[in-house]
C-alpha cells in the first residue's frame, strides 16, 4: 500500500494561482496519476500527509491530471505544502 499512494501522487503543482489558493483558501494542488479516482487521491493525500481532506476537485489537462485538495479545518495547507516540497 505504501508504494501505491506514492504512485498516485506524482508531485506538487506550483503556480502563482496555486500559491494564492494555498494562502487564502487552504488548498493544495498535485499532479496525480491519470488513472487515479477522487477516492484514491483523497486516501493517498490523507495517509501520506496525515491530514483530513474536505474536498477534491480534479481537472484533466493535456499534460495529465491535476487534483486540487481542500483541507479540512484545523489543517494548514502551508504546513502540508512545506512537507510536500512546495517551498
């Protein structure tokens, strides 16, 4: 199972917009495996970063799949982002 969740989340997706969402709306963006479902992404994020996810939004772009993860109250996107390698 440990290997599986690391294959689902490929890396953090960092843009100006994603940094603004992290600060203002407590959201993070990740590039995820194209075959991953919302439930798999949610489970992988919660287990990898020991947090609770409130909502997942997925968009498919030419280069792959990007998941926007809104964290539950009590969890900081900036703290998780630093562990994910955003900073």
